[in-house]
């Protein structure tokens, strides 16, 4: 028997009031709709203007505070900027007179390019011509970091390399600047996502007006959020992919949040309410769901602060700011826009979803009832009938759905993490051609150079012992001769591994050199040496993730569970939601590994080759998905709890809750999936991985989890779903989980006046 805190109240319990915030807010925005809309438009325009004039540049280094890079900046200023590698492949020997003349001539435009401080010819330095003599490289040194080199400059240099190629000699540029120019983080994917979301909304509502309101609200919210990202970048530096990640999340949740409110607004109109009252009803019910769901997403994103990594802090702030702005748009701009629609949204939709997706029949209720045989009850919604099927075999349904999710999650056990390099670029790109040429001439490890920066106690100090120790380390192909700074206080050398950047052996080599080889080689010499550079920094970042990821998971899960506990006043619901979210995320990890690492259907999703999962992708998938999964959980469980409070019938409440939310959850999930899949169309493989992982997780969450696992588990638990220990019942705030009045076409369980405000 459930305890007192879990028993449904008597129908005679009077309706208890609760503080009203969102309803009056919706009414104010509705009545002052012109002022609200103008304020939003002018505000977003001002933010965008500030963005274009004072926005902070992106920062893409995950190394954080790097003493090695600091040393290079102090003593090797000419080499502290970014570099490009000009790979040269010749049919004739590189050393021949004719090839030498062509190569020397080809280097001239690079030496005079903006921001270039030096060009090192393959004939000037040892080790820049391969052993077989048909591959060589030149080093183009910039005096500024890659973030200050525009795509236009990079494309000009690439055009120069292409124009110089021919007649047996080919030139290919490679480096971060080239990769960003060929595989940008952004592109047309945002427009495709907006179009896809609009199509789904049009199908769901059958109305251009109902389709346009959520899209407009989301777009304005995203515009405000992206502007804030650039302005906050002066305090919280963020990498180049922050806007694309933030817009991806903002578009998905923004359209969904507006969809929740718009659906309740239409329902209220169908019940006979006037537009203003319908707006207040929608804000008081679905608006509350939006606040809880949006807060959960923000909590998930801010969980990245646990990692204490500067650029990840910037991404967390950026995504949280965007979600906050689209949530604010749903709570203020949307009610104002509804004020201009009148009762037009109450008109029947010309396009309808199939009945099995929650669509309504074309006949009116009156016609339908006339056609029904006397005494025969109305046909139950498909979602309610489906819940009944699951509840008749709950244990079997729970076992089969869990087994399916675990099967999809199994590949995640072999997940490999690495930052993408040019070997993962699409064939035909100049970046991949540069990588392939250098790998042919110097081995795959040339793509993963390890820079050793050493502070010397005196100009006469020798680095021979250090260089010899690194060269003798298994996995090191060669070490370049040490360069001594002009003041004699620092030395620079480069070690090239025998394996590529995405090989696990390279990560192990970096850790071995940093923790064992360098300390032993410099002991007693007074030399302070550091392993630095992009590749060593990526390994350091991976180590940081491995150390602090458990804390991130713990904090996000704990805060989200606490939020649900306060909202639903049920330990079981809160814990169950957390566990099911973790299952959905694990399945997304598994599918992502199968497609990217195993190569299953990889070309279908635009992955040119098998590749590890990008180091930062699992982190973002976790924090984003844990928040997004709560959207449907809150929306569904709110309706189930509302029904349970009214009837005390657990099985009927689950069936009724599914019936009342199936249409909206179906449309919302479809929007999320198509928006996230649109980012698979982009060029950057890391963004592709994020989009694919999010789409898979949302699809699994909205189908297997919500349609099978939730009703099965809730049937097995029975009244224990609403278990709350007495000590917690006394200290938790009496927040109501009610989502408002039932749908117009739903069968009333008890008189509306008898439904209590909370449990």
C-alpha cells in the first residue's frame, strides 16, 4: 500500500491555489503585443549590431595554460604563430635542377602573403626531403594564430598551390587554417534545419500560421543567443564550433518549447475560450513545462563548468545563454504573437497526421457519435490502446526494450577518442592530399608532431641528452635538430611519432614522454622542458576529460534528479527518469561508434573514412541529451501525474497520459531529429558526429523509451511510482505537477473542480 504522501487525494479536497507567475506574464504580453514584438525586434537588432562591432574572436586551443607555449611565445616569437605545410610531390627527384627551379619559384607568392613571417624551403633545412627523394615539404610560418587568419587568405594560398601544380610536380597545403576553410563548422545546415522543422510543423498542424510562429520565435531567440555568445566571449573565450552547437540546441528546443505552448493554446480555443484566456491557460500549463525543461537543459550545459577547462566553460556559457534566450522568447514573444492570431488557430487542420500518430478523424465529434451504435463507447486513442498492449505484458516489454537499447549501446565499450586530423577529411580535399603525400614520404606520424620547448639555465647548456632520450623512445621516428633562441635561454625541437595522430599508440607515446622520458633526461641538468603543440595539447585535453568526466556526470545527474524530485514529489519518478536518460545516451554512443569507428553506413552519413570519436563529442552529447531527454519526460509525466492525482488508477493514468501527449511528443521528436540530422550535411566531421548522436538519442528516447519502456516500468511499479518518504514530503516544496485541464476530446476522469492542485 502506498504511504500517505503517494495516495491520491479525495475528490472532495478543495482546489488549492498556487502562486501565478506565467499566466499573468502571458496576459501582459498578449495585451501589450505590439510593444513586446517591437522590443524583441529592436533588442535582437541591437545585439546583432554589437556582435558585429565588438564580438570576441573564437579561440580553438584546448591546451589551457601551457607553459611550453608560453616559453615559445617569449623566446621564439617568429615561430609562435600558426604554420602551414606545403607538401611537394614530384615524378622526378626533388633535388634535380628543373624541379628545384619550379619549387623555388612556387614559394615566392607564399613568402609575400599577409601575416607570413618566413618560408623554409626544403633545400634550406635538413630532413625536409624524403628518403626516396620524390616527396618534400616547405614550412610556411605565420606571426599570428590561426584565429586571425581569414578564410579568404587561406583560400588564396590554396589557389596559389593549385595554380603552381602540373607537369609532374604537385603542391598541397595542409594545416588547421586549410582544414577550417575546407570543412567549416557552419554552412547551410542551419537553413536546412529551419526548413525541415517548418515542414514537420506544417504536417503536424496543417496550417502555415501555426507552422510559422514556433519557427519565428526560435529564430529570434537564437539570434539573441548567438549575439550574446560573441559578446560574452571577451570574458568566457569559446571555440569556433560554439555558435553551431548553440544554434543546433537552440533551434531544436526553441521550436519544441513554442510547440508545447501553441498546442495548449489551440486546445483551449477548441474548448471555447477566447484568445486571451487561451493564452493565459497555455502559459499556466505548458509554459511551466517549458520552464522546467529549459532549466534542465541549462543545468546540463553548465555542468561543463565542472571540467574547469576554459574553452569548455565558454561553450557551456554560450549554449546556456542561447537556450535561455529561446526559452524567454517562448514565454514572452510567443504570447504576444498569439495576440495577433485571434481565433484563426482554432480552425481545423487541412493536413492531418495518421490516426496511429495521434491524428484526429476528419469527422466532427457530433457526426462520429451519431455513427456509433447505441451504448458503444467511443474508440480510444491509438496511443492509449498501445499503452494497454504494453501493460498486459509489462515484464516482457521492459526486458525486450532494455535489451534493444543495451544492444545498440554495446559498441560504446570500444569507443576511441581523438581529435580529427587531415586523415579524416573527405577524399579530394587539399588537406587530405597534403596528409597522404606527407605520409607517403615521411610516415603517418608526420601529421602528429610533438614540440619540445626547453628553458635553458645558461646559453652553454646542452640539449643533447634530452634529444637522445626522446629519439630512443619506442614509437619516435626521428627528432629534429635543436634550435636555440637568439638569447640562448631556450631550445626548440620536434619529435615525429611512427604512428598517426588518431592512433592510440600516439596518445600513449605523448604520456610516456611527458611523464617519464623528459623528467629523467632533465634531472640534475637545470633544464625545464615541456611537451607542447596542438597534438600534445589534445592528449592533455583527453586526459582531463577522463579525470573529470565522472564528476560531470555525477553533478548533472544529481541536479536534474533533484529538479524532478521537487517537481513531481516522487523519488521513483526522478530516479527512473535519470536511469532512462542514461540508457538513451548510451545507445546514442553505441550507434555513433558503430557508424564512425566501425564504418557501418558511414558513407550514408557523410563520414569519408573510419575514424575515432572526437574527444569533446561524448561530453557534449551527455550534457545536451540529459537535458533534452527531460523535455519529453516532464511533458509526459506531468500528464500522467495529473490523471493519477484525479483517479488513483496507475494503469489508466499512464494510458491517458500517453494519449494526451502522443501527438505533441511525436511532432516535437520529429522536429528534433530532422534538425539534428540536418547538421550531418555539413562538412566538419565533429559537428556531424554531434548531430548524428543527438538525432539517434532523441529518436530512441521518443520511441523505445517513451512508448515502450516507460509504460512497462510504470505498470510494474504500480503505486510505487509515486513513492515519497515522509521526511522528504515535509521538506520539499508543494509544487504541483499538473499540466492543466484535459484535452477537449479526452474523457474527463473526474469533474474539473475536483482535481487538486498538488499531491
